[in-house]
C-alpha cells in the first residue's frame, strides 16, 4: 500500500471542546480499518497516512500532538482525558479553545502554551523545522 500517494492527503480536525476526544476515537477506528483493508501487521498512526494534519481549537491541539509532536493516538487520548476537566473548568485551555468561536482576543501564544504544557514539549519542539517529521501539524492563527 502506498501510504503517501502523489496527491497530498490532508487531515483537518475541527475544534469544540469534547469533540477533540471524539476525533481521537474516530481516528483510532479509522486507522484500524486502514490496517484491516490493507492487510497490515500493524495499525498505522495518522502521521503515516496523511501529509498534513491541521485543525482549529481542540482540533488544532490534536493536530499538533499527532503531526508535529509525533504522539500516538493512544498518547493523545491519554493527554486529552487528562486535561478534559481543564477544558470545561474555565482554565487556560478553555480560553484557547474559545478563540476559534469568539475570535482571537489573545495571541496565538495562549494555544501554544497549552500545547507545550499538556504535551510536555518545549518551544523548540513546536517551532523549529524538523526534516524527519512524517506529517506536519498546523494550527491556523491570526
């Protein structure tokens, strides 16, 4: 199976609080179906099937974790379940996730800070070019 055909494959993830978790669970099932359909001995991760992974709000968090940080779906689910209470408790992540619906009143730094905090990544992990990255995580910001 050609995991990266001639045309780029783009995975775009929507935001919206708990939808981030449902996206992860749906992606886990999708990757299982890719495994079955292609008779693979392993279940691929999205970064092995998509050239670009992007998203907004919580979808952006998942996109960066999968694409830029190279986290597995299991790791993303674990991280997301871990900070789920913060999403709905009015913490920094909730402020960042509201940016997509009410506009950017704060800098895109807020979302990057949450990603770094929750994923355990340093600034260099998020913003430095990585020639070895198999998929790029992208979060649009203005």
